[in-house]
């Protein structure tokens, strides 16, 4: 009930009656509860249990530049399905990092980072040539439930059999053990997770590209005021123009 009332209050603040001032926008941002998932190298828990990654670093820089102190020091790491549920229900929640789809654009307010990612069907390099000769309806593809890889397969009416998993690690372990033909996932995240598993990047290769240059976004509740969105997006653009984002990106993501 407390969470519901808090969300209701923020929803009222973010409605058309929201006073469009700098102080009110900063107050709104300061009270947001940020949530994310384990999605390295964009955002993930390190060996000490601390949230790190390119996107939380960029978020911290935005708040510092706007001189906003976040509510508490913690960003909550949630399973993807629960993150989506909270983002739909509570106006005082914001999230990262979400890849753009038309469905998500209708449900949420998305603020894209000046970076993109490729979403692909990926297979063991040793099997790529063989699998290219097979029709999709003969392939078994592992996905993370609700992830962009699964979303794109469904949007494109891909007839391959899907095997749902709850995490990237479990999905990739199925691929490495040859229990599935391929996975549908972000290439950046796939290669990073393989590194964590002690597997060479060259072990896995792209079989089919599902979407090139997919935007990676900060996500706000659909009723968030334009004033808040504009302030946040403008500061992100300023930091990018000053060249402050690329070093963060280079720190976590290597070609």
C-alpha cells in the first residue's frame, strides 16, 4: 500500500498539472527509484556486489552535472519481468537499459543514449555454415524471457522453436553444451558474458542479424512530465557533445 501511494503521488506530480520549473523537475528526478537488470557490460554486479557498467556511470554523471542527489544510494537490480511490471505500475520508478521497440515506445518514455547495439541470432562458430543451410523452422533458439532477442523473434514472426531461460548465463550454457542451435541476444552482452564464462569470443558468431543499430535507453513512466524528460535528455546531449560519454563507453565495451 505504501508503494502504491508513493507511486500515485508521483503520478499526480507528473501529470498535466506539473509545474514546469527547473526546481520541480530536479525534485522529481531526486525522488525516483532507479532499477535495472544484470546486463553486462551496460549494467551489472561486480564480484563485490556493487552495480557497475557504462550506463550507471553515465547516470551518475548526469545527476552530478545537474547537482541532484538521488534518493538513497542504491539502484535496485531486478529480474527483467519484474522491472517491466514496476515500470508499468509506478510513476516514481525509472530504469535502464532498455532497447527500443515500437511496443516499448508506446508503454514508456524512452531517452536514448548516443550508443547502439546489434541484436543477432548467434551460434557456435563451428556450426554456423551448417545452420545457414537450415530453414528457421528447423532451428531451436534459446532466449531470455521477455528480452529484446525474444521480442524481435516474435515481431518478425520467426518460426524457430524458442527455449526460454531466465538469464544470459543459463542461455549461453545451453548453447555451449549444444542443447540448442543458437541464441537471440545482444552481441555486446553475449561476448561479455562469454568472457565471464572463460570462453573465447571467437567461439560464437553471428548467424542472422535481427536488428542493427538498436537504441539503448533510459526509461521513464509513460506519464512523466515533458519538463523532466527534456531536462534529463538535454543534459545527456550536452555531456555527449563535450565528449564525456565516449571514455565511459570505452572503459566497458571494447571492439
